[in-house]
C-alpha cells in the first residue's frame, strides 16, 4: 500500500484551517494562547513538514558514496574516523603529561613557598643588632657589594627563571595538544557517528530485511497480519520515542518536533529532516518474521495519521478512552517543558506502554502545560531549527578533553549534558 499520509494532505490543511477559525472565534478579544496559529511559527512547521517528505531521500542519495557497505568511500570514512580517534588519543596523553604538575596559567606562587624563600633571603642578608656582619664558617665576614654574598640569590633567580621558562614551554605544548585534540576529536566523533548511522540505516532498510528472511514464511497481507504489524509498530515506536528523549544523538533529530512554543495541528507536521542520522530500533525487523514491506508501510501510515489529531488544545480529556489510547491530553503533557511533564507519555496510538514501563503522567488541571524546550532557541530559521542540537553536540565534543565526555555528549541524555555544563561552569567560576 502507498504512503497513507500523502493522500491525507488535503485533510491536514482543511482541519488546520478549521482549528484556526475555531480558536480565533473562541478567543475573541482575549489574550493569545499557546494553541493559536502564529504566522511565522506555522510557516516554519509547514516548511519542516514539507522538507521531511523529501529531505531523507535526498540525503540518502547524497551520502550514498560514503555509506559503509554500499558506497565506494564508505571504508574511507571509517578509516578516517579511526585515524582521527587515534590522533586525538595521542594528543590527549601528550596534553595530560605536559600539564601534570603545572600551575594554571596566571596562578599566583604558593604563599608558603614564597614566605619560606623570603625568610631565607632575610637570613642571608640581615646583619645583627650590633651592626657587625655575620661571619662565615671560616670566620670571615662576607663583604658587601663584592658579589660574594648575593651569589646564592643570583643562582636562585637564574634557576627560578629557567624553571619558569620550562613551565611556559610545557604549558604552550599542552595548549597546542589540546587544540589539536579538540579538532581531531570532533572530526573523529562526527565521522564515526555518521558512518555508524549511515551503515545502520542502509543495513536495516525494509527491502533488505525482507530479502534476508530467506525461505521463511510469508505472512501475506491479511487483516490479522496488518493489525499485528500496527501493534508491533506501536510498541517499537514507544521504545524509539523514549530513546529519542534519553539519547542526545536521537534527541538532536527529535528536538525539531518539540521546538515550537505553540501547540496546534500544525505542530504535528513539524518533523525532522535528518532521520538518516539515527540509530533507532529498526521497524523492519518485522520483515524477518514474514511481514511484507508493504504491510510495514501501512502500519507506519496508520501510526502517523493517528498522531496528527492529538496535537491540539481544542479537544479536552476523553474519560475512559484515555485509559488505553493516547489522546490530546496525554500528548499535551509530552510536549510540556514543565519539570513534572518532561519525558513522559511516549506512546503513539496506545498509552498502555507508558503505563507498563513507568513513563505515564496525567495532565493536571493545577499545572497548565508550558510548550517548547527547557531552553528555547527563539528562532524561525529552518536551518537552525533542524541542526541546532547537532551543532551543539559538535561544539561540546570539541570542548571536551577526554573520551568519556566526548562520547557522553553524543550518546548520553540531554539532561546529562546540561548537568555536565553546570559542573564545568562551577569549576571555572570557583563555586
């Protein structure tokens, strides 16, 4: 069956127009609400929706030459990632070793050492109260101004200068090594993650998975098979959707859908365009069990069509229906930036997965939903909307000085990245 969302396009626009008319009439002369259609926001959502239909095909074609297992340059991408990672590791070690034992740039000398040196100098140069210079071991007092007395101080000054020069050189080398590791580390992570994502997407295409099933049974296109595929898709969707909030790499793609501070039917069409760069659980695994790719496409279409109508503030709570199915009320919670609502209600058609796995949150009358991100990007620039989190990941990786942080900024949750930033800020500010 063909993609169900394409023939549904006139329905999308008709219902958005109806919702806009209803909201405008209901509001009257009242203040704007989060459900209103704001012109720039709506245009951005529609543009992202349109781009999401064509961009994946264009991106797959553009990146086909560097796709591992498919393009002739795929192996070169992998080798480049490994080489950059090795160079980064060497630079990390060099930076660490040259920086060990060095005071931070601009640090003051140790007060205790300075006081000790001061007392030694005073003892070497001071005269007793009687005005007679202290005698040396042979009983001869050092003559002032002949260069004999201050020799120790001169040597010490020379040695201190030599040590300071050595520290300066080591510090300069450490800075250069860190700058090098910053560039190669970002390159290694970018190339490595790109290779992994491109290779994964290529390997898990539905047609490829169907071919790999070998002589396994063909389940056909009956009603029961289609219903089972829809249910299985719904469950896998829950897992992937949850992962999209708990892994920053997947959040970088999914954040597009959450970037609007408004919530209406147009928000449903604000979809990511870079799904080529993902490591999601493959829906196509069902093909290995005998589910045809055409049935899989039907399950996908039903899933997307259902999710369209739940992006609205015009439909209130739906009573007993909400115990089993995802509803506008449940999904409003999902789009909330309130702390209580974060990372909740990941279901598509059914809400039972959230109830089973502890991610369900009911919409509360006493806490209205605040839409958008915990830190909004405040832009309608399409390129910025689509790529801002990817750019932030690369920036964080480049600023890291160890592999634990580099990989953490990519694969760990967005919350971990924000906490890591807060700790780093506290250290640099001396808090």
